[in-house]
C-alpha cells in the first residue's frame, strides 16, 4: 500500500470534517489492509483495491458522522448484517468505549472481525454469529440496544422488521440507503406502523471521493416490538410487512 492511500485518507477525513488521532488513523489503515489481504479467504466484499475499500466502505461508514448523531451519548450499538464490519468497525475505532455488537450469519466473516478486533484492542467489541430473525427473540439482545445500524442488509421494510426488535423503546436505528430511498419509504409504511416505529429524519450525505450520496434514514421506536416479530427465518425477505 503506497502513500496515496494515506493521502486519500487525510483528504476524505478533511472533507467529512472528522478529526482523529494518529493511532486511530493507523487502526483504519490496518483494517483496510486486512480487508484487502483476506478478501479471497473470507469473501468479505466485492471491492478489491485499497482505494475502493477506503472510499466505498470506510468513507461510506464515516459519512454517518456528518449527520451529527450523538455517539458520545450512547452505550450500546449493534451492526446487523455487518459483513466485513461495515459500518460498525470504523465507527468502533473512533468510539472504543461504546459496547459494539456485530451480528452476521457468516462464520468466516465473524472470525475475521474477531481477529481484527483483537489486534486493535477493541475490548468493548462483541461478535454474534446468528440470524437476526432468531436473535431478535433472545432475551439477551431483544430491546437491549441504544442504537442499531445496517448498511446493505435488505429493503427498508425488511430491515425494519429485522433490526428494530434489537433497539430499546425510544432507541434509534439508522439505515444507509441510496437513490431509491423514497420508493423504499413508501413501501415500508405498514412495517413502520406494525412495529411501533416512525421515520424521524432523512439526511443526505455525499461520500468523499465518490459520486455517491448516502441517504440516512433515522427511525425511532415508540413502544415495544410486538412479540411475533421478527417472523421466522426467510419470511421478512420473502413477504415484507
């Protein structure tokens, strides 16, 4: 990896108005490098080069910070369908005191994240290899989190069913969406109603060094999730609410 990646990292951070220390920069570079080196072994992502991983994964994650979500005010967060650790791991590096949970059904990806977390000494990181449909009914995790996030899990209607059971009443969830977000919102009105949730805000944030914009959909929960949700494995995807 050449000096260009370090230069692009600095440029992207400046564009996002994010200030991090040298140790955190080293951690980001290590994480980026680990994804690139282990991509074939763990099938982590379709992005193969250091530059594409930096822009499409790392900066994509960091763009959430420009929404001014108060990370300093939360204690627990869960990244549902985390895959290569996106968006959770880059945010965890910047906020190591938050108890970050990573959920994915792929054993290899969870094993990869454990290796990365151990090397980075992220002592408040926890790893769950399971399906959201199952774990969402566990008393250990149901309605236990201040904040939940997911980036590329499914459509909004399905995401709401899979993710919001994890957040506390009055907790919040954020969904990363692209240009089709308005259509997804229109198809998710029933899901929001049935799951006692409401769409609080939509915040568009351009991704540095990219022609893409993230549309962050923030959702809150006003009452407990009905006990029947999430439905059994596969049903939220096949038959969205």
